[in-house]
């Protein structure tokens, strides 16, 4: 059975314990909400150490600057 939560009158949702434990989420952790159609995707905000090395082979030449945008 899927984990279910209810939106409170203060617009708060408690994440079910089974989901928190499976995802290893901790209190105080920050999350980002990404709209997806009629729902949302909830993801933890990565720390800088988790992003280290993500663009190791990236080519910085020929990138678009803010002035290039429409």
C-alpha cells in the first residue's frame, strides 16, 4: 500500500516514516519542489560536496551567456 499524507490547515505535510527511512531523509534537510503536470517532484537539495566532480569533462567554450537569451 502506498504511503499517504494529508495536507494540514497550515498547509503542512508530514512525510510518512516509511518514506523518510527508505530515502534516509533527516530533520532540517532542505527540499526542492518541482512542478510536474498536476503533481510535484520532491527532491532533497544536494550539498556542494555531492556536486563535486559532476562536470569533470565539461567544455566551457561556446556556452550561452545571459546576453544570448531571447
